[in-house]
C-alpha cells in the first residue's frame, strides 16, 4: 500500500477554511491553513487542529486570502515551527491581511468581553494575537513561479501562476513513495481564462491526483464584455439617483479590479462624471501599493496602461480613508462611491455604511464577489428586507446589484477546460465549493473520462501512483456532528448530480427496462434515508 495519504480538513461542502494534510514516510505537510467565514465561525476558527501542529514539517500556501492563510498564526501559537512556503507577492499580501485580522480579533474580543462583564461572564480571548502573527511571518520563505523547491524532506514543490490574485499559485507537489514519486496538483483558487488584472492560469498536463476548486463548478460567469456593459449601465443609473453607491469588496484583488473598472469608465468621454470615490480600507490601500510594486505580474493590458503613464488603480477623485473618524465622516457625504471591506459584509467598515444607507431608496449596493452562506452579504443577495445590523433594525430600500462576472474565480467551463489538459488516468478530488457546485463539477469531470470524487470533511485517502480506484477507498478521521452534516450534504449533491446525468442519457438507451429494478431499489433506499429516525 502507498505510504502517501491526503486528508481533507477544510473547504469541504463550503468555500472557506481551506486545509489539506499530506503525509508520507518522510514528512507531514499542510496545503493552506485558512479561517472559516460566515455565521458564528469564531468557535470553529479557535478549535483544536485535527493533528499536532508540532508534527507538521511545512505549510504550502497557495495564496494570501484569509480563508487560505488565516489560521497560520494559530498553528504557530500551538507549536508549529516549520517553514511556510509562498510566492513573494503572497508573503507581502499575507503580512497585511494577518496583521489586520489580529487587530480585528482583538477589537472584537474586547467588545465581547465588555458585554460579558456586564452579565457576569468570563472575558473572550482572540484566537491569536498580533504577537502570534509576527512570529508566524518570521517562518515564511519564498519560492518563485516555475522553480522547484525542496519544501520538506521528500517533498518538492513548484508554484505556477493561478491568475486569481497577485502571487496566487497552482501548486505542483512531488512526494516520495515506496515505489516512485507521487505527484499531486492543487489548483488553489483559479482565475478565469479571460483574466483582467492577472495573467491566465497556467496549464498543466501531468499529475497522479488533482485537488480542484469548485466555487463556481455548477455555472459560468457572464462574458467580460457583458459584465462590463452591465456594470456601466448599473453605475450610470445609480449615479442618476445622486445617492450613495456602496461596493462591498475584498481588500486584495477585487478592490483593485473595481478601481481599474471605474478608471476605464472615466476614460470613456461618453460616461457621466463620477462623484467622489472613497476607498475606505487602510488594508486595501496597502494591498494596492503591493499590486503596483509587482506590476510585472499584471496582465498585458494593465502593463501597457502603466507604460503610457496611467495608474490603473487611481481613478480621478479617489480618496483613501485611513482613520475611523475619516470613515465616519463619509456619512456626511450624500453622493459618493464607497469601496469598503469586508467583501461578504461579515465585518469591517462596510457594515456601518450599510447600516447608515440601506434604508435609503437612493442608495445602490453592488455585490461583486462570492457571498458565503450565513454572511450578511448572502442574506441581502437572497432578498431579506428586514435585518439587524450593528445592533439596529434596518429595512432595506436600497437597490441591490449582483455582478458575478467580476469574480476572480474560474467558472465551470474554465475549470473543465483546465482539467481536460491532464492525461487520462488522473484522479480528481473536487473541493472548495458548496455541495451542489462540487457535485456538478465532479460529474462534468467524470463525463470527460476521469475519476472524480467529492471528499467528505475529515476523510483520508491512501494515494497510489497506479490505483485509480483510490477514490472509493476513503476512511474517516475524527468524525463529529458538523462534519457528518457536511459529508451528508456532499453525498446528496453527488447523488443529485448522478441522477441528472442518468436522466440526460436515458432516452438514448435501448435497455431502459433493465434499469427499472435498479432505479426502484435506489428509490427505496432514498425513501429509507428520508424516513430514518435516530434512536432516542
């Protein structure tokens, strides 16, 4: 049996909390170590790891986003002493994001502790501190795109451009096995093939196993031309109201993309004059300067703009607001464009802007990124009209716009096209997606002739360089109620995808009668699941 194992510890049945454990006879390596985002995730983010942090030889970080990097300081505080490997831009961006994360955690813990003190409850401690962040940053080591690096004993890696955000990497990993090396490719978060800020994702054609994200595994984005036309029309109509235009946005990549798109509108003489633009994010300002520093990694269009003396991230009328007082002062401005985090409205300065403006019928809100289940952004997108925000009941009268085409994630067709480059015999693990998205993408991969599995959270697979049937040989580690729920959701999504595939092909089959007993048996099994009642 192979000495190489992979365990899926996060981003299973959801798009946050990325964490994968690779084990061989010579090393134990983590790929990503991210926080969970959504409703009531503090407890999950502070929970014990499924392994001893001191036993991990290295962390391989695919990119800087907090749902991939945010628990690294906690890992360090609990005993990890190895190297954290990442690209140069990722290291610079993650230093900004982790320091900001620790600061927000400290502020949240202080606020909750004051509330607890009035109730006679104990104080709240943050999952990690700024000191833990500084200790973790000392462990970072860089590896350039396209060069091989010995990340740990018996583990070589190579970062390839993923086209998602600055420094994002598809990661090739070679692990020594008893018989021969096993190659595993982690897509990380991948950008669209028709990229705007970054270069397109790198094609790879050889691997034994691929761990592939599926954020949009069940659908495609609008084309770039259609997305820009929709944004232009929506912005023009919003500006006619002369109210606030709020854009919840992630400080890294999405904010820079929106600054660039607003700049493009301004360069069009037919577009109306924009109101003042406030980028209400100190972290976003620092991230923008990092993007400017690594301009050689940007797309050809942006590099040409820079050579022509234009800053793609500096539209006319742009004002950065650093202090809390400057942020609050925006409330006194009735007509402005405001970009602020967080992108899912789960915290940050966008929350107070929503609180002060959602009631106003002249306000327009543009959602330009994925909204995870349980977040305020998701609740708004799904149409909730009465919300409690920052302690106050708010009725939503603002006009809401959802523009999925600005996503930094690849859509379904892009993911399938990238996957099709691999040789037959490659096995795919589909992760980082809600159950329906992961199930739909896995089905599409199978239809192309590959093996594909949607792993359950906390599942572990023994990997073999020659045994494709590995996808059927998983065992579970450390089950709990939440992981079982997510595993059940993932399995149901897979069953749904399989049923849809059968329905598509059933009319062309000549042996439908032979299928009836099998289908009847399947129906009876599902009815048993539906009617199952746990023992009291």
